[in-house]
């Protein structure tokens, strides 16, 4: 219901991933780490606890438009995210990927981003399929606190 009725977290241009000039709001926006070209943000409506996204600061939907520094930093932030997730919440595996375009499942189609989703044996059930509901065992703010400490340790 928070998603349906609540305020969105978009900036003035209407994109949740356009965050370069608002670093003072990182905790509220669930931004865990910033680099020079890209950043790590928690998914506010995760598939599982610790569902993170890595996005470039530059607003683009095109994978082939990423500069080499943007692509490299996104990869490094993805690898760092995996290390932090492994250490802090001990998943048994991960899903990593990108949804390019609305028909491919991109909720925000005009600003590309990568997902890293921690997985545990038995972490899915019928709720996402039949009820369009996601069940996660830990409050989002608790997960943010744990992961923020983990990212601070891996600078």
C-alpha cells in the first residue's frame, strides 16, 4: 500500500535514478554507495531482502551509450555489492541482470540499471505469482542499516 498510495522518490526530472546532485538525501533514497560515474541503491520494492540496483548517474536507456568509465564502475560496484551482500546477509546465490525496455520488464525503462538479487533456498512462494504480493522477512530500513555498515567497510 505504501507503493500505491505513497509519495514517489523521483527528482525534478521524474527519474528515481537521477540522483547526482542530491547526495544529502542518500539515506532517505536508500543509496548505499556512490562512485564517480555510478551508484548503488536499494530497490524500495524488492523481490528479496537486499535487492540492489547499480545505475549510472547519466540518464540513458541505451547500454551501448555507456562510456567505458561508466561501464567499468558499474561492474566494480556490482562486484562490491556482491561482497557486501555475502558478508552481511549470507545469501546462498544471486540473480544479476538488466531489463532493457518496458516489454523486457524494466520498471524504469529510460534509465538503465543492473539488478543484483540475493537468493536463498526456498525464498520464493506462490504470493508473487497468484497475489502480486512480495513477502520479505525483514523491514527495508533494517536491511538498509545492515548493508550501509557493510558498504562503509568496503570503501
